[in-house]
C-alpha cells in the first residue's frame, strides 16, 4: 500500500531482501513468492549495530601484540580485504578472509 512506509535501518548486505528494498526494486521475493513493492521505502544508514573500520581497529589495538591469526568472517568482500591489509601492515598479524564453506584446523 503506497500509504505505508517501510523503514530500513543499518547496512543491508548484497542480495538480501533489505538491500533490494533500499535499491527500490519494483518486485521482490518473500518466502519464494513474488511481491510487488508499493510501500514507500526509506532507510536510516546511521543506525547500525556494526562497528566501522576505525572502531574495529581501535578495539583490536590492545589485543594486537598477542594475536597470531585473525579471521575476518563478516562483511562485504572489499571492506574485509581492506581491513585485512591494514591489520597486516600495522600489526604484522596473519589475517585470513575465508571464502564461504572454507574450514581451518585450529590448535
């Protein structure tokens, strides 16, 4: 209904329903069924439960001397690669950005 507004908060990952709504797709799939988007879609990118790069770097700073390996398993590929490069350069730590389904032996 065009009289309704759907308010999306935070970052929406690629290929998700939220991202498609933010990108103003005219039709989306909900539980496999096509649904025409008639509501107004608005977004508030300022509200996110995720830390940005500078916040993550500030958080890891006191831990860095004792780190041997860091796995970056959440985030967009480009941003994960950029954060990995910074961690390698500034802290000399081994950083792995796994691909989906990839596994590692720890210990």
